[in-house]
C-alpha cells in the first residue's frame, strides 16, 4: 500500500518498490492502493495472469508483479523498453561480457566516460543535432552537454549489442536506465509536446542513469508493444486492468523524444517541436468519434474473468457508456463503481466549478472455462517419469533469500503433494518456502543451520508490529541505504560481536543478492549489496505475510541432523519432504567451509536409507534433487530412484548460485506415492 501522506515532486513519483519512475500522463502511482482494494474486495481467486493492457510506465504492473504472472502492453516503444527491463525480466543483469573487457560497471562507464569529439550536424548525434540549441537548431529540450551524453550513451548501448557484448536482458535494462534518467534533465513540464522557453534549473544537472530494481516473481511474465485492440484476442487470465487514455491528447506526440531515444531510428522530424511521425500510433481511445466503439470491442473480446478499469469523470467517454458496455458483456449483478476524489488522486488540481474524480469500475465477465494451471502428464508413457507444468498462484515467499530456495518451483512441486496431509515434515527447510505454503494439520520445520532456525523461531514468537519496529530501529541506527556501505559494515561487525535474529535479518536485506553467508566460525561475511539491496516495500510485504502465516499455523522448528529426526510417530497420513544439498552441485550450504556439516556420498546414501525406512513404514515422502548438472550425473541417485516415481521439474538455473551456463540440469521430484 502507498502511504497516504506521501508527496511527489514534479518530475518523479515513487512506486511500491521504492523506485523513482518518470511522471506520466494519467500515471496510477497514487491510485495503486485503491486498485488493490477493489481487487481484494471482488476477486476470490488469487494468482494466475494479471494483464495491464495500457501499461504506460508500468507502475500498476510492477505493483502486482509479486502476486501474479504479469502480461503488460503499450503501443509506445519506450514504454515497452521499461516493461522488458522491469516486468518481463526477473533478474538484474550480470554484464559478464562487458566485465571481460574491463567494464565492471556499465552504468558508471556510460555516465562518466569523457566524450572527446562530437558534431552537432552528424546524425550519429541525433538528439544533439535536433533537440538542443546550436547554430542550426533553436529547440531547448536539453542542455548541450546532456544532449551529447544521451547520444553517446545510446550509440554505445547499440554498439555493445551489435558486437555481442550485451544479451537481450542487458540491452533493455541499460536502455530503460537511460529512458528513466532523461526526464530528470529535460527542459519540459513533464511531457515533450513543447519545451520551456527559459532553462529550468534541472536542465543543468548532469544526466544520471537509473539503476532499476528488478523483482523475481518466479513467473513467466510477458510484455508486448502492440495495439491493445489487436492484442486482446490472444490474451486470457484472471484479471485485466484497463487504463485507456481519457482525453484527445495523443500519447505518441507527448512523448516523441523518449520514443526516438528508445528506437534511435533517425526519423524525419517536423515542426517547432521536432515531432517524429506518429500516424500509426494514434489511439482511437483519444478520438471522440471512435472511443465508444473501440471500448465495446475491447470488452467484448476480453477473456479475463475479472475486469478492473480506471477512468476520469472528465474523460471523453461517459460513465453511462462504460457501465452499459461492461454490463452488456459482464455479469450485471457484479458491476461496481468506486469514486476517488481527484484531490486525493492528484493534489495540485483544484476546480471549484467542476469537481473532478477518478472512477474505478469492476465487473466479473462470464467466461465458461479459464484454467490457471495446466498439466501435461505423459499418459501413454509407461516410464516412471511424468512432467507437470503449472502457472504460479499466490504463494507466500520467504523473507530470506536462502540458497537453493524452492519458491520459483512451488507451482510445480506443490500440486504433486497429497491433498490430505496430517503432519508435514520439511527435513531440510532452508528458507522455509515449502513449509510456509503447505496445508497440513501440523508442520515440522528442521534444518541443520541453527542460525536460520533461530530467526524463524523469533518471527514465530513475536508480533509483526514488534518485528517491523525493530527492523526500522536498526536501519535508522546504522543509516542503512543502498549506498551506505560504512553503515552496513558497522552493523555486520556489531552482529558478529553479539548475534541476534533482527540484526541478522536486516543484514541480509542490505547484503549482496540478499543472501545469508557465514564463515567457518559462524560469522556473517556476505558483502554489501551496493546500489541493489535494501529493505524495500516488497521485502516488507513478504515479511508481513510470512510472519502472519507463522502465527496462523501449528508449526514447530528444530535444528538436528536429519538422521536424528524422530519419525516413529509418523504414519501413512503424513509426508516427509526433503530438499537436501545436491551432491553434484556446490553451494555455500554444502561446501564444508561455512561452519556447518558438508554433504558427500556418505550423507547422500544415508538419506536414501532414511527414506527407504520411511517407505517401509508406510510414510509418504517427496525428495527434490538433480539427476544431471553441468555435465555431471548423479548415477547413485538415478539407480535408487528406479523404485519410486520421478517427476521432472522445469527450472531455470540462470539466476541461481550454482549457475549452469554450460550444460543442462535435470531437476526432479521423487515420490513414493
């Protein structure tokens, strides 16, 4: 939720991830809490696909990314660039090939490299040629220095891409970082339909690129750069959010310079403001004679069960038309309209003669069959292998980024668990992603790492309010931020001198990759996550949901060797889940150098014997492991697994601690039921 008293400046607004994003006509940053409230009141099924079909700068899509698979779209290419970087993308890029040639931080390189020569009449410097004042141009969109810097950055990014130094993810990330930075030095009122005739003070600032935060929601998010009316027929899911243009101002003309910087296609520009051609990008939602028909077509073709729409009472389409169309294609009894006063939505507007407000509409559309999970079992295959592919639903994510965590594959693991579990034992619980999401009468959570278990026990025994208060106290005490490495080091030193759970948790929030790492003396030694890690709103929400669930369920924690875990009281109504260290991979949890017991062939075989014993007693089990990884094969596991059922798990290891850039991995779930 957005804080009600939050103020925003004239250039940027903050979204729930704590990131600054450009001001955009009709931006819904201040309406996010209202949209979420409408969804909470009306949508029973959580998870599945959430579509933001007029995405703009993506503030709504980013807000709901932690909870849904996001499909976002916008007809403007610069919007598509931002979506590719922050919505479709699930990880911050590593820039390995740039590092190989000595560019360790490409953003700093692009910001700081001295530009030795340039020519205002050279198309290679298209922005400087056309949008900053010089002998042949009078337009005042950018200072000379910033215009040249924009061109240098844009040309460099394109050159890196063409020479194979950037993959697609890295390319769009850097391009979005530039697009997000440009408005902070633009000599405009926020849009690019005109420039100011006098230089605004922000025009003299040096251009800085935005280091964009990227959330991994474990889903296959998709972004489109298309006409919504052409795209709608090919999309389906749980919720569609519709935020069409309200008035006759075409977005393509208002953001033409951002469009040109994004495409860098050297368009033939015209007029005082240097407009690029935009005839093909004109929206019927901005044309009075076309808007009603366009809206009816959009709603008629929508294959989403829940429709949420925002619109202004000052828009060119009337509220009566919207209601009529929604009821025509939806279930009339579910129709609702919410009114948000404009002064709450955008405080700088005050018109006593005509009260402006924002409408939020909801209706449930009657769709006979929508699947949120898709199963692809090899029905005619008599082998022991079957495959499940499932879309993610709303699972609770652990507030810790524990190496080897199973959050991303929960949609594939959980549907393969029995539905009638009395007692659930998570024998190698790690970050507790599986245990916190299980439905069972009793849950046992065990891990040899006593430090992580102590943290969860603390969460279990204290209220959310107390935990958050303590977290913010530590953050304030050490003045922690994305850039204050000195404060982080001071906290790490204090924790290692006097360990306590809250200091540990806060340390992880500002650590590299948010991970827990210890040396052989159990001292925390993970480095600072400069410009990346922080206790964000998303992390706060994850923590709240996790702690609340801990308080709701019957869960007990222990820290013993798996061989010492007593299973004598378990029976056929129970389930043991095992996610041990993987024999043929090396993570910080099984290398024997972190003060905890290492994992070798002896421990591997002992686990097989343990599970065989459970099977002989009629106790159900499920084991996560890998058959193959980076050219290695666990032949012992393959042979042992022949007596049980094997389910393949489709996992992308590209963002894991045991990256498999060479060779493929085969992750499996082995069950005895």
